[in-house]
């Protein structure tokens, strides 16, 4: 069930909208009732990681499946609806999930596989419209305003149904589709179209939900303020202290009072969203701002050499993502969370973009050597930002040894950095081997 709706309210709103959709199939209703207005779609894959595992392993059908880290500190990254029947959800500690559902099949994540399926998904969507804005691996916004007439499918609901059937047929994976005049309405609609668990049973969702302009007030009004982007627990608590719990109450709230509680910009933005006024465009040329990978260790690590060794495969994962997206990174960052949950980050901006596993790993390790690891480490991560397309070329005039020396000041680190250009061919060979035989087929010796 969508947060913010009781069971009866959900059924009432869904019943009204679905009934309207049934009419749309037979008579080509246009969004807004007159003319072709904005038509924004949000497509979200259902339990993406778990669904990919079920697709690759048919024997998992009907079984509860958990994907994520194992051990005392592992976290559920994805779970199928069979597992959700037991109260399991993503971001839950894996140990608790296994207590709730001891018969669950637990699988480690295969990020390379998920990225490949995601790339296939985005290709399918871009065949429909060039205005596709990915949001992570498993969801995207599409602006179908200019494509609707070309598709010749009539009503928004018919378009959504066709799009969902196309994705299911080509990928063999389920998804939910929401359509509305804005990103906000489209995303909320796709959530409401998903399967849900009630009283220990999995209830199939509608799969597609299209909300017309006339239906927007009834659709938005009963929803909790917590469904709005930017409304976390603290903001929700402030609103609830003012007696504001639903979008209808927020849309009609006195703005001066909200400004005193939330600030001018936040108050204005939330009132607009609550009333369904969302003019954020779908940015078809949007590129990821960063890529990263992190790991929470089963127990605190104290040995610096061991921590550095664990950092290397993360750097390889980041480099693989850069290569898949044909980008280089101008900034490499690390994240370190200590045993007492204190978290720090360190970053280095480079004169030239880097992309190979050796480049990313050496920079990350050099950053780590500038961090005092006394007290134990529970999590480390590597990320790359300042991304630039490789199509723009790589500036070779600035030698890598002109980079600032590593935080540790070790001359051997600077010497290693000066050799990175020679690693490009090696990196290409590593990628070719992994593409043919799998991610774990070959790696740096420092991982051993």
C-alpha cells in the first residue's frame, strides 16, 4: 500500500481512477480534457535485483528471495514480494530479514548484471522517445507529449499499458507505469500501480495508472505529506505539529506560517507540489553526476593493508561503471565510516579525467593513506564525480605526474601515478576478459 493512504482510501481512489481508465480505452480522452497537454510517464521496475535473479534462475520461482550483503551488518538491497509477505523490505538489516523469513534464498548482488539489464531497459525506452531521464538503474521518467500521436495509441492509459507490455515482453521482467501531467503525479501513480502486501498476501497491482487533470485533486488530496520529495521525518514532524498531515491540508495552509517553520523556499515549493503544480522537465540529456560503490564489513577492520585490499574491488566496480557509460572522472572520493559511526570523506580533483581500475584504485588508496584509521572501520566506499564523456577526448598534454602528491607524501605513490597512462591497454584487456568470462574471472593481484 502506498504510504499515506489507508486501505479504504486507496481502494476508493484507485477504483475511481481505474473506472475512468476503462472508459478511456473506448473513447480517446486527452489529458486535461481538451487538446494534448503534458504527458509524463514514470516507469519503475518491480523488485529489480530480485526479479533479475529469478529470471536467471527459474528454480527461484515462488520462493522468497533476498538480495544483499550477508553477515551481521549486511543490508537487504532488494527482495521479491514473496519475501515481503513476512514483513521484509529493502534497507532492512539482513540478519533481521532472515529471522522474519528463515526460508528465504539469500543472494549476493551482481551489479554488473543489473547494469546490463538496465542498459537494455533504457534502450527500449529511448526507442519510444528521446526524452528519457534515468533515475538509478531501475526507473526512469519519459516525456511522451510529442510521441503520443506517433504511437497512435489514443488514451494515456493505452499508452502506459502498451509501454508496460513492451518492457515485459522484451526483458521478461515486471514493471509499473504511472502517467500524469507532471513528474510528481506520474511517480506517485506508478507506486500506486505496484503489487502490494496485505494481511500476508500478495495482491497484484493494476500495473498501469494514468491520472488525468480532472482526477488529480481526488488522487493527491488524501496522500500523506511524506510522499513529497524533500519531506523527510524532520520536516514531516514540523508539518504534523501544525496539524498538516495530508496534501490537501498542505495545499491550503497559510504560506506565512509555513515560511516561519520551514523557510521561504521550502514552504513555497511544498505548497506548489501539494497542489499538483510541478513544472520540472524531463531532461533527456541528463547524465549521472557521480558513480560509487561502498561496503559495510561484517566486523570492524583495524588492519590498514586489509582495508586497502577491500578498497580495490570497489575501485574496479567504479571504473567498470565509468567505462560502461563512456566517461572519465575528474574527482575521486573515498568514504570512511568508523566503528563509532563517525563518517568522513576525502577527495582529490585531478588535472585529467581517469577511468581505469588502476587509476581509480591508486588515487583512492592514496587518499586512504591520509586518514587515521585508529579505532576500527566498519564501512569504506569509493566514488567518482566530475564526469566527462570520453567522446570529448582526453587531454594528454598534462602528464599525470603533475598531479598533487598523495596525502601520505610517499614518493613511490607519485611514481605509480606517473605510470597510469600505460595502464589503459591493460584495462581494456581486463574488460574484455570480464565481458566474456564474468566479473570475477580476472582482477588485480592486490585483491588477493
